C-alpha cells in the first residue's frame, strides 16, 4: 500500500485479494477440505501423483505388467508415464505458487506505483473485477472438466499401442484396456488434462487483462533503468508462465522418449518438432506484452524530443565554459560539479535511447525457451549409454 492510500484510508480491496489461481469451483471444493490448502506445494504435488500413478502401479503389479517381459512396454519402463505424472503435475502445482505470487505483485504495482493515473483507477478495478468473475466462472470450469474427461484414445486411430500392435501395461490390441489402462483413461489422464486446461484458461484471462491494461492512459517512464519504461516487473511475472510450458514439454518429451526407446525414432528425428514447440512457447507467453509497444514508442519518442533540447543547451554551456573559454585550465575543472553533471545527463539520455519499444528482452526469451527446452534436452541422454557419458565428462575434466 502506498503512502497516499494509507493517508486517504483507501483500501485496494481487489488488488489485495487478487489471485490468479485461488478461485473457481475446483478450488472451492478443496477449500472446504481445509487442511489440504495449507499443505506445502510439494506435498500437494505428491498427493496428485499418488492419485494418478500409485493405482496404475498397483493394477500393473496385479496384472504382472509393472515390469518384466510379459508385455512390450511395462509400466516402470514407460517414459511417458514419468513425464506426465512425476514431472508435469509437480510443475503445474508449483507454477501456482510462483506465477500466482508474481502476478499478484504485478497487479499491486500497477495500482500503487503511479503507472495508472488516479482518474483511471476505477476503470482498472472494474476490469479487475471482471477478471475475477471470469476466473470463478462455474460454466467455464465445467466445460474444462468435460473437455478433460473425453477419452481421446478413442478419437485418434494412430494411438501407439493400437496402430502398432504393441502390448503395453495399459492394454493390448486383442484384449483392450487393462484395469491400469482404465484408471489411466478415466482418472489419471483427465486429472492431468484438467490441470493443463485450467492453466490455459488462466493464461487466456491474464492475456486479456494485460491487453486491457495496455489501453489505459499509462504513465511510462523512459528514464527507468529497466530500459522497459518501468514495465520490467510485468515482464518478470509474464516469463514465469514458462513453467507451464515446461510441464507441457514434459508430456510431449515422454511420448518422444517412447518413440526413441521402443519404435526406432532418433533424437535428430524429434529435434524439429521440439524446436518448434520451444519457439512457439516463447512467442505465445511473451507476445501479449507487445500490446504495450505503442505506449512505449510514444513515451520514448516524446522523452527524446524533450531531452534533446535540454541536452543541446546543457552540452553547449559546458563547451562554452570549459573547452572554448579563453584561459580555462584543466586544473580549474577539478572539484567542480560540471563534468559529473553532464556525464549523469548523458547517461540518462542513453537510457532513454536504449529503452525498448517492445517490453521484452533477450534474458526473458532465453528464460522461457530454456524452461520449455529442458525436458527435450533430457532425451539426448537416451542416445548415449551412461558409461559413455561418464567417460566423456571425466575425459574433459582431466584434459
């Protein structure tokens, strides 16, 4: 809360209570469970893994398909299962903590830092209320739940274990789904899909809100050291959606791992789609910030015009006093504020000139792409035996 708000007694209710993740019927059900909400995110992730994976293990052991040679792909040798339930779900849960906290901070900064003019704050809060209403929409979440429960394996004829005649822990072409396969189809996969779809919905709402914000009469500061007109905090929040991209990449990478291990695919064969996913992730996550470009361009252009005239006057007086004045000695400059002042002014002008009209920087792009690429990078390990990797590492350390 700013001093101005404290003095006026105004409480930014929407901003203080805002949450990207704490809302909706699904959240409400867990809120009634009480203690579950107070658990650490790692414990919540472990509970979801227990619901989605432990029954698969129990059913597979009962059927003799947990390991061994009874089927071509036993459960414990299926990389796609680990990508889904041991990587993707924990990432989706941890994203709620990281992204939720930083997005809330971004909303508070918008409302209290002066970026939004005082007369526009009612509009800002009205749009924030609309955002919260859509976030809590029972209809939207019901649609996501129904969409998540669709048995997609029935809709696609190229499902790997059907089209290739491969026996797996979740079924065979002759006998159909096993008990583990039914749990996977009816419980585990819908839970994962619902968590992902809900993040898509949250991201869509947040993107719409960001676009709304860009249309306000914002007070951007081209002299801000973040070189983004003071929007660096928003970029920092936005790039954290890369965690969700990493979760999605884990699911895809698990499927690719199956292709490599069991169906003869090579690492080079999956590089093109993996690279496309990584690039697309960065574009989708960061591109909403381009909505602020016109505002940044105008602020930067106006500031350059204003400061150009001042710069001309300041540098001209400095030149007249110290470089063109008759009898002026370098020693006389020592101890005066003139050199320091003109250097400071030149530095300020450089900041304005270097301010980007697109509030995205290289670090943010690399950050998102690195998160999205990490699950795919792990597939490289499948191409080389562990002993060979250790030998290469030791060789380079000892060279």
